[in-house]
C-alpha cells in the first residue's frame, strides 16, 4: 500500500456540542468527509407548555455539499445570501419541488435544514437559525444556543462513509441503547458486533435493492458509542465485509469536552 494512499487511518470529528468522535481503522480509506445531525428545541417558557416546542433539526456537512443537493434533488437555485456570524445564510428556492432549503455556510462546514415552503420569504427563513451560534473550524462545526435558558442543542449522531465498506451512523449510548440486542454479540477489539435483518416494512421504506435478498444492518457497541453500519448499494445483504472492517477498527470513541476546556473556550470567545 502506498504511504499516502490512506493518509487518514485515524480520523476525528468535532461534534456540534464540542465532543470529539475518533475512528481508527488501519488499512481503510477514511478520507471521506464526516457529517452530523443536531436537534434544537425551545425550552418550556411556562408550566404546561408541551415538550419539544419549536423542534428544529440541522444536518451538518462539509461546505458546498448542499450546492449539489439544491441542483440535483429539488432543481433549485440560491435566491438570497445574507452574511451571518462569520459565514453566509443561503436560501434555496425551487419552482418544481414542494420544499425549499436553508443553509448556514462557513469556511469548512455548513448546517442545512429543509423548508416547508419552496419559496419561503427570507425574513421567515432567518428564524430557523434564530438563537443559535455557529463556530466553524477544520475539525467540525459547533452549534451553540445563544440563550441556553431558551434553547437546547442536542447532538443526534455523526456519520461517515467508508468506501468499499458502507455508511456508519455513530450515536451516544444514551440515545441509542434500544438498538443494542439484549444477547451478547461477537467480540471485536473495541466492543461487540451484531448483524440483524432489516424488516420488510423498513426495507420498503428505505428503498432497498431489487435483488430480493434481505438487507442486513451491522450494529457495533463500544463503551462510548453505538454504531449502525449499512452496506453500499448491491452489498446491503452481505455482512462479511462490514464485520471484517469492525474487527480491524482499533479505536472508536466519543469523548466529551471537559469542563475546563469548555470554560476556556467561552472566555476566549467573550
């Protein structure tokens, strides 16, 4: 193997809350970009207000990713660009789709959300990013609540595609413990592995292949992560390649930002 072919045998991603997700798999191509999802909720303004008020969700990807989505998926165009928090708020409109698109784009990453109206006015779009702070870096995009008493930002998952293996969706155990079977899995260096067949209902909703073979999902659990690993295209019914990859993973962890680091960062930004 050429020394430079897989320069990123170990890679990490800074999640939106400042925590660090690290993946090490010698011999595999880990150069594909990371992505992630966050959920923003408005806290109860008064007793009796239901949970989950004003629920919003953002998809975090490398900068420029949604240019392709806008053009190919909804046949749209950027109709308005506004400078915001060291980046740009970009509004995508479409004449043919039933959705629009809003993106905050920084130097390295962007945060995107779908809009229910394909031609939503800019003043309404800006509300989707109201109360949020964006802090972009080469490691990842932090998303913070400018008023923590009003809004809560929660990390749902981070994701990465490994060519020739599949797509990893990595979650924290508190959010994904129900995905882990109650029986013991096969032991690997970093934890345990299970393989499960996707149910017919899930398979049809996910738009699976036409082979007639059942899709399989591989589940991997470590002390700090729960990962689902789906296969690529025609290999969704095969597990061997994905299980072999997990046998060769030497590190997969989710480390939370320390209180000292968090306090130092706040002082530096104030």
